[in-house]
C-alpha cells in the first residue's frame, strides 16, 4: 500500500488524469449506447413464470406494456354524448401515436365491462409495442399529454401503468445534491479546512460517476434493475465519502506530527488505507453473496453495487493521495497550521467528548450494554410482522396520476381490477375445451373471485387464457390466499381427467412466487454472508471472539433497520407525511439486498473501530487500555462518518421512488444504530466485560490460518514479537514498551 501511495503522490498528475479519462470514457460510452435496464422479477421454473412464457408464445400481441386511461365524470355520466365523442376522438388520436400498438374503446360495446355500473367511470387499455422496460419515456409522455388534453370541467382523466410512471419520475439529481451538500458541511466542521473537506466529496463523485456509467453499460450484457444505478449511487456516495474521510483524518494526523505532505499521505494509505481496502472487500463480499441465490434480477444488482464499492475504494487509495499532495499543508486549517509552526509537532491526544465517553463505557460496561441491548430489541420488534408482497401504484403518493387512476378504478370496478390474475394453459382436444368451459363457470363461484372473462384461444387453438379479477387489491393477503387456493384446490380439480396444466400468472402471483423463492433461500444466503464475514475478521484480528461479536452485532443492526422499514412502509407510520405513499407490503427482493448492503456497511465500522483497538493491543497487551484508546481515538471520526452517511442515505427519500426510499431509510437507520449504539456502546462494553478473552485464538488454529493484516507494519512487528515470546518474555516486552510509551495513558 505504501508503494502504491508513493507512486500516486510522485505521479499525481498521471493519477488524476487516469481517473478523469476513466470517468469521461465511461460516461461517453454510456451516453452513446443508452440504458437497457430490466425489472424482470420472473423466476424460471415457478408457476407464474411458466404462465408468462406460455402467454408470450401463444399470444405474441399481448407482450407489450399495457397501461390504463381512466376517466370519471363529476356531473352526468360517461355515456353522455359529449363525453363519448371527446374520449373516442382522444383514444383514436392516442392509437396513432408512436410506440402504441392498440387502444381499447369501451364505447364499442354497449354492455362493456370497462364502464362502471353507476356509469360515472370508464377506462381503456393502451398497449405499447414494447415491453415495459423498453418503452421510451417520450412515447409515454405523448400518451399522457394527449389524454390530459381532453380534460374539462366535469371530466377528470387519470392514467396508470408502468409506462405512465416513467413520466412522473423526478427529474435531476436532487437527492444526490442534498446528500453531498450536507456531507460538505459536516466535513468542513470536522476539518476546519475547505480544501480538506472538498477532497472526500471530489473523490466520491469521480468514482461514483464512473460506476454509474459502468452500470448503464452493464445493463446491455445482463439483467440490471432500473433502480440499480440509484442504489449504487446511494451506497457509493455514503461509503466513498466515509472512506476518504478516514484517510484524510489519518493524513492530517501525520501532518500534525511533523511528517511531510508526501510522508503523511503515504502513511495514511499504508495504515488507514489498509482498513479501507479490507472494509470495502467485506462490503463487496456481502453484496456478491446474492449470486448464490442464482436469480438473474439480483445478480445484476449485486454486480452493479459491488462495482461502485470497488471503484470508491480504488479512488480512495489512488486518486485521494494524489489530490492530498496537491493541496499540501492546506489539509490543516489555518489555526492548525499556525499552531504547528509556533509549537512544533505534538502527539494528538484523545480529548473532549470522545475521551470522556470512552472512560464512561469503561466504568459502566454492564449498565450501558444493557441500555444498548434494550434499544436494539425495541427497534427490531416490528420485524416479526414483516410481510413480503406486491407494492403497486396504490402505494404511490396521493398527488400522482398513477395513484389517482388506481383509486378511481378501485372505486368504480373494485380493487381487484388493478391486479387481475391470468390463467394460461396449453389445449389438446375437445375434452380440454369442455373442461375450460366448465372451469370458467366454477371460477365465478370461487371465494374471492369478482369476475372472470370468457376463455380466449389463440389462432392455432393450442393455447388458451382467461382473466380473473379478484375481489381484493393486488397487495392484499386475501389475493395471495386466492392464488394459493386456485393452485392447490380449484385448478387440480378442473384438470382431473384432462391434459390441461393451468398456470396462474399476474402481478400478485409473480411477486408471491418470487418471495417464496427468496424466503426459501434466505437462510443459506445469510449463513454464507455471515460466515465469509466472520472468516475475514478471524484472519485479520486473529481472534475467535471478535468475529462472533461482529456477526451478532450485524444481525442486530439488520433486524433493527428492518423494524424501522416495517413501521414506516408496512404499517404506514409517517409514510404519507414523508411523501412515500400509503402503507403496503415490503418488496420481496428488499430483504436480500438490504442484508447484503447492511452487513457490509456494518462491517465497516467494526473494522475501523477494532483495528485501532487491535493495534493498541498488539503494542501493550492491555485489553482495557486497547478498548479505551481505540474508542477514544476513533469515536469522533466514526461519528462524523456516520452523520455523513446518514445524511446521504436520508436524502434519497427525496428521490420519489418508494424502493429507493426504503433503501435510504433502512441504511440510515442501520448506520445510526451501528455508529451511535452498537460500535460506540455495546461493542466496547462487551469487550471490557470479556477482557483478554477478546483476543483469544487457539494456538493450533493460529498456526493453520494464513496471515492477512490491516494494521500498520510496526504493529505487525509487535505482534510477531508477542506471538513468538513465552509468557515471561511477553511480560518483559510489555514492561519495556510501558517505559517507552508517552501518550494516551488516560485511565477510566
């Protein structure tokens, strides 16, 4: 690491130009190729996936995105002559717009089911030529504008569907701008130097910008969800600014101790840079753990987020030292530079609140540990009520046209019309056709079914489907129960004695199948991620206790953050107030992605905190001193880093995207709990209670394990001396080092 930092400092112009070239090249390529994101939640082998594939092959014309235009009269009826003429002209105009394949017209049938019973609401389906992920936003905007143009006094028009939602996505990057602005303020308050506070932000922006463009390009080679770039930006800005903050803090400490700018930068990368690389590796490992689920949708998210973290780490240990060499002594504030010139180099002693807090934890480990445990338990309780399911446009904010269209349809036709189920099957002969006719009749009497369309056959007559409208909303548990009832009772009874194999598709069926696969694989996934994280900590800290405590703390952070998400998004505590829409179930893919991200981020603070304790332990062999000094010296920077990360994450609530807002709030809650409760309270309290057992490792296991190190070379030398000495020799070594020690001897 020192050699890498030395090269970047000496060839600083080359290092900066290489990063700018990478950023410019990736951005240019992304602009030229465009995006190709895909929200394909289908899981091969599930019943809903078979229904989708069979429908696409038997009825190719139904493969395009289908959106809805809803109109409602406040006076009169939708069957009035003027309303009918206005809407017929509008629908004809929309049918000829670019990208539109077909438009249904409820006025073509006097008994159309697309007109409500009280005649005050009607709707039409607009089918695009492309699938939802391929619809151009401009084409969707043209449809919205054409429909809106028909509005008048007494005639209200709203639109719903995936393509329409593209037109309501917030423009610009307000969330990123707010997060970066808050981070800049916190950095300036922490450093007192404008130059030093700008560098972490500049480093993060270059690396995250490069990663954003890279994710755009990645979408052309594999399935990447449309929220992956935003998720990568959210994670990248948070960890990127934090990683740079840790290195700049160490660099400033070196300057205060009299090192030259080049020496301070090299020392910062050689010491704290090791911890940054190690922490980034744990985040990437946690994210890439999603690959074991073998779900294409999550594979793209995992690789996209890992790419962002990888680039932020690389920028922190290469671009940042080059920039530090450019600003020179200005990494210190004017007051600090003046004090250094007048008084000369001085050791930086842990003082202020961090030192007092560290001493308090040492004096009251049992009481403070119990308080921390109580806080975590209370926050985690809502997790017991977690329900995975469909989050639809009924959860959009009230002011959006998609939410208004959803509510109008629910009021006029019942909530189930917003999420119909599709039953698809291959058809053999006359017996199968007769069975389908009977199925049509039996479905109408099935509990939970509102209506059923007649069976439709394709031109070849070998595939048929029918549409079933539930009585309940797509996200309702009653609809999920209906899907299960159809698959386990109704359809097997209808298939008996025939060649039929009816598959149930639709939004609710697809999400339920996806959630079922996720839940089934979740224990394996969590076990692998936790196991790999513990293995890394075992190798780094040569201790059995440290990895076990880290695993428990990380699981606690994840559970508590899920509790916050459940309370806000599933129970609806403040969701409307925050502009996040109404309460609803949690997206099925959210637990896996959040476990990966949260576990990785939780490991960051564990690494930075315990690595400083470990360094002190190797030098002194005194556990109480190691915990006290490690907490005192890292407490302030960890708190500053946490405030930055929380600010960045919470800013993404402004994105207007429910999924991204879930991630932002979950990550902010986890970081707040991790930094202010777990790492600076519960972890040190437990380490004080366990004493030297924190650092216990069986000798035989110590000899078998390979050695990786995140502590500086001088600490490794001390470790080698301690490991090689007998108990008596250890005592002599520690006594000699005690005589030579000159700082940080604050008692608890």
